[in-house]
C-alpha cells in the first residue's frame, strides 16, 4: 500500500511539473527554474536605429539589469540589432534576434514593438517595450493596468501635470501658454488632448496651433505672440523646426520650454528643458524584464511610465537673461544650468 501511494505521489508530482513547464513562457522558464541569473541568460535588444536618446535607454536598461545580477560578459549575453531607422528592415532584425533564442526581448520605439507582434514567431517569448508613447493605442497592451500575453514595458507618455506644474514654478505668474503640433503625427494629436486636460487641472490656458509643414512654422508661431511661454512637445516636425520657432518667440521675449533635452545643450534656442530621462525609462523596462526572468508573465505586470522623479531639468541662464526673464530663487540651487 505504501509503495502504491509513493508511486501515485511521484506520478502526480511529475504531472504538476509537466504542467508548470508547459505553462511557463519559453524564454523565462529556464532562468526562473535556475532561481535567478545563473548560467548564461540571453537577452535580445531590437532598436529602431542609432540615436542618442535611444542609446541612452538601452544603456539604462543594461545598467539596471546589472543591478539585478545580469552582468554582461559574465552571466548575460546581449543580442543587439537595429534597423537604422528603416521600417522595412525591422522584421529582419527581429528574426535575427529570435534565432539566438533569447529569454526576453527589449523592443525600443513603437514601430519596432508593433512589428514584433507579427515578426516574432514564438508566441510564448516575452517582450518588454520601451519609449512607446501610448502602448494601449499601439495595440501592445489591453490597458494601463496590465500587460498582454506577450508584452509589457515602459511607456514614454509624458506626465503633463508634472510638466505644467514645473512650468508654473519656472515662470511664476504664467497664465497662458502655446503649443505647436502636427495634426499628421498621431503622437502629437494624443499629446494635445492630454495637454488640454492637464492645463485645465493646472489652471492654465492653452493655445494650440496646428502646423502642417516646416515652412508654415514662422507664420503659425506668430499666433502665439501673447502667451507667457511656448511648450515644445516631442514632435518630429516641431523639434526639427525649433530655430524657426525661436526666431519668432525671441522677438516677443517668450521663453521656450522643451520636452527634449538635446537642443538646449547645443544651441541658444531653448531656455528650459524638462524631460523624462531616457536612461530612467530604460531602467524601468529592465525592472519589468527582471521580473519576467524571475518567472512572472507579462500579463501579470502593468506597464509603467515616468514619474516626476524621473524627469531631468536643464536651464540656460544665458537664454533667460537675453529674454529678460529672471531665474526663480527656488531654481538657483538646482545644479541644472547648462551655461
């Protein structure tokens, strides 16, 4: 009788183990079974192309993974590939990465992440996205409360309440602000709707002006001549036209608050930059990847986005002086001046 119970127990244990093995994601199962970063873990990174912002997010991802014990060259191998900003190449780089049998894949930007849904053939391979404006609208996750069966990650959705709260500290007494946007860019349309809602909550009046082409920028910017500041969103059209925007706003002594930090370091166009750190967003994606490697499924986790603590402030003292704008006393000790 005892032997029969032992045999039954072994059989039941075997069935349970088999069921658990079948249920676990193929990439994460082996790592989870080893109890953490033991042996060698292969992690794929699919990037849209070489760019300072995208590179920072990848570096932030790797650094955070190192903090979780996944050390490149010791127990972790990264398989990296980018499409050089050529959409037609994305399926190819994803196929190359999948062929290396990674435990998890980091997909950087919306085009790469959306392509991964159809290009990655192993539907049980977990993926973590990064630098996605709206993962729900992109079809990567069902909502902001949970990931999908295949995806979870770090979104780059701006916290516009935090942005406008900062703007009120930076420009005391400001009541009206202007935003240029491209109606042809989906991210711009999403941004304007979110900014409208945030401006109402923050007690500010928004004047939004649409721009269809870069040649229209100077004329459209003239329509913002009576605002207290201009907020330059992370729009491809707007950011690439910042010198033209500044050529108008400078005449009216209107400062520009930018959602991108690179331009303020290189020119005298932008007065203030307030942006979520790309490295911090990569680190957030890594925290989710580490949980997946510990055995969690993407659907058991929720997508994240930067909070106020993840934002970087940069101020051009020279530019503000040129515009006749004082620097608030609360910002003097911020250690965030570029000149």
